């Protein structure tokens, strides 16, 4: 029995040395399981791998936290897009094939993006980088203006209470009267030159909030 243990140990050492010598790396293209995979078989005829075990889902090989682009026709995910490090609460098309993201994040693809980011049509992160000091829940686009709402007090080092307008071309603040909501802005919509805003607030521009739009 002792001899068998020695032989088994020696075999493990040899096998480990052989694997180490091959300098094996993890295949980043292989999909993941959300549970245990207990048996694997390669089907060389159909060029596929069959897996069985205690799992319910097969997941994409790349992590997709907080936001993802999905083909509207097929439902398949677009691979290789920028990844935020916090929740994405809203998105809006930029009119040119790209889109804006708003949410709780502080970085996108490892680059500083404080609650707002612009993704270009080719899927890359734009240099556009306005700074918002709180969560963005909603946005709307009109021409060169991006309207944003959420729960924040400062945008680009300037006081803005839960509602702001930014230049798409530069990221700078739009001089926009005294737009002020006394609590969280959660939704907005543009129609006929007017911006309709909804949320938890009870006052807008120091007036009791009613179903009145903001002119722009």
C-alpha cells in the first residue's frame, strides 16, 4: 500500500510538472455554467462539447455587469462593449448610432466616468466626460442637449438640483434658467419643445409641482 501511495504521488508530480511546462492559460472564449459541471465529452464530428451536471444556465464567457447591447431581432448579445463598474439606470441613443449611459457608476472600462458616459457607434468609449456627483436615473436628447435627472447636487462643479442640461458636443453645462427639483427626478420625456419631468419631488423651481412642463 505504501508503495502504491509513493507511485501515485510521483505520478501526480510528473503530471503537474508536465502541465506547468505547457504554460496552460484559461480559454477566455468558453462559456460558463451557473452550477456544477460533472461530465464533459467532445464531439469531434459536430465540433462541439457536451456538458452535464447540476446547472440551470449557460452564461456568456465575458462578464456583462450592469449593461449590455442586445440585437433587437435575434436577442443575441453584442460582445466586447465597455463595462461599467456600477449600476446603469438609463440609456438614450445619441442619434448617430451611439448611446449615452447614466447610473451609479464611477468608471467605464477602467476610465473615470462619473455617472454619465457616451458610447460611440463602434462600441468604444467617447472622451466626453461631464462630472455628476450623484445617481442619474433618466435622460433625454434634443439636438446638442442632453437632459439628465436623478439625485445629485453638482454637475461640472456647478450647483444643479436633481435636474441638468449638458452639451453633447462638449459636456459643458447648458445655462438653463433656475431648473430645480427638491427631490429625485426619475423620468422625463420631450414633446413639442417641452420637457416633461416626473419623480419624488414636490417643488419645481420653488413652486408646488403640478403637471406642468418645462419650456426649453
